[in-house]
């Protein structure tokens, strides 16, 4: 198979300018070129996978032939090696080392532990809503990111969480610009200074110190269990030798989880309320479901499976605005993908954003349509045409946690408030390490349940 090449590469930097200044347009624009497209983020070529069948091989059937690529390489030195990175264990292949580690920490994300945190998430959300007033104008992405930090500090670290939420916000402010630059810039720029590095290092040190203090409390009181992830990690054991995670490994895991988890409530839900305001029929159906299922009560774990339309709204927002929008793999040895021979070390990139907007796989892809997730319609999609949390052995370990949290927050907010767009505001996604909303300005309007 002939592999097409993306147009517009420049000397030395290749398509680096496209990836920095218009990343989503550049990536989605390659859909029309072919199932596998060559491009250059610097001097050396990478390949974008735009076909769901090839992506399924990359992530599932042929997953053992690949390791995480440059996008993840850059995160290791910044965050510390965790589940999302490729861990080195003497005598084990990368896939076997990953499987061993994932099995040890999987109990921290057990559905029963997640369900037990629903009331906590609802309580923190109601507390955040207490300062909302009719007519209040919000920068919704900032408001919900602050809520996300509060929620996740509690879910991951237990009580009290204020010591974690503050430095977590500082890490987020400083991490994204530099980390994305390291990910897409040519390798010959690796030695250049990146703005924000000093602020990131200081915030990371504060966050790690807060996590070490919380972990020390668990070590000194092993009977304590707030239902949080930190406690479960402190008790985790590897099946092969019974050993546990050391303190620094737990801190590295939590730093990554906290940063990643923020982008459910913080990045997806602003788009949910933006789309509800733009589609009154969708908003009415969601409100009707909440009024019927909750019947005036606060949302709890038993309600979540009944919120089927609300879940479809979330799935559609994840289709159009997947926070983890760009990821990579690297071939461990010479492989063949779609009939194309690729040497060892080849960098392969895939984009949930581009795949989710591919017109060959998603009818009218720019239309916000929650009913495309009705079971009979969703069943027609090719495997890997929808991958907001990835798939295969390296699928996001926190996917169910994220959906639990988002459903709880949407149900809590939408029960009491309608959010209206500020006239003339122009929200847009900003694509760096995460796809984050910008300038979603909305006005609070109280809502009374019809039941």
C-alpha cells in the first residue's frame, strides 16, 4: 500500500508549526488522505493511523509489538514513571510489566469503591454551587476545573484534601504548555528551555509533598480507609511476589491520576452545558430524565444506571471533544501495518479527535446528536471508531471513575440550574496535551423540577 504524505512540511521543523498553531485542523485534515498517513513533526517521519481497523491492530491484537511513543516519553521525566508509561521490570517484556502493574493497582478502581464515592462527589458539587446566583456570569471551564480539583483531591486522597487541591491547580497551570512542546517539537529542540518550567517544578514539589504527607498518615494508621485511591494503592500487592508499591511509586501514580482525572469534569462538562444551551430539545430530554429518575432527591449511586439519556449526552460530548485527543505508539521491532512494512522504532500516532470526526465512520460528524449512541446505532460503528478512553490492554484505568463523576456532576448541576450562553461569546477547544475548552462564558438561571 502506498502511504500518502501530509503536505506543507518545512525544513528542519517539518509539520511542527501545524502541530503547534493549528493542531486539530491539521490532524483531522489527514482523514481524507488515507488510512495511514506519513507526516514529519521534525526531521524524522511519523505515521498517523486514521482507519479503525488499523487502530484496533495497533491497540488490541498487535499491542505487544508496540510501546508508548514520544508523547509519553516526554511525560516520564516530568511526572515520574506510572501506569501510563512503560515500566521496566527485569526479565519481563514491556507488555508483561504493564500487565503485572495494572493488575496490582486495579482494585483501587473497583466499581464498588467508585459507587461509594458518588455521594461525596454530589456533596462537593452542591457546596460549589452554593455561591451561584441567578444572573451570575461564569467562565464555566474555570469554575468546573476548580470543582474537578476539589472532587479528585477527595476521591484520590481522602479527607482532608485542601492540601492537595491547591498544588494540583499549580501543576496544571504550568505543565501543559511545556509538556506539549516537548511532545510535538523536533527532537533537536529538546535542550532548549521551555517557558513555565520553573513554575511547574515548584508546583510539582508542593503536590508531591502533600501526597507524601497523606501517604504517611495511611502508613501510620493502616486501618484507616476513606474509600480513596491512595489507601488502595498503599495496600496493593503484586501477585507474583507479594511485594507492594513503594512510597515514591505511589506518589508518581497519584500525580498522574490527579492530572488526568481533572480533565473529565474540567474539560468535558463545560462542553456538555454549552451544547445543552445550544440544543434546547436535548436539554429538555435530559431535564425530563433527571426529574423522573431523581424525583427531587440528591443523586446517588443507584440513580446512575438509570440516567441513560444523560449518559448518551456525555458520550456525544466525548466524541466531539475527547480530552486525550492525541497519543502515540512506537514499534518494538519491524512490523507490518495495513500492508506497510515499518522498521523498529517507527513512531505511530492516533487521534481520538480525528477518528471521532471522520465522516466515513460517523454520519454528519459535526452534529451534536446523543441518539447516535442508542444501542442499535452504536452497534453499527466499526471497532475503534470511538476511543475516548483508548482500548485494549492499555485502556484508561479510570474510565468508569470518570463517567461516574461526570454523571453525578451533570445530574447535580442540571437539577438546579440552566446555563445560558453569553451573547457573542465564542468558545473554542485548545489542543495541547489535553483538549481543553477556552472562553465558555455562561449565565446562571435557576431551574425548578417539573415533578
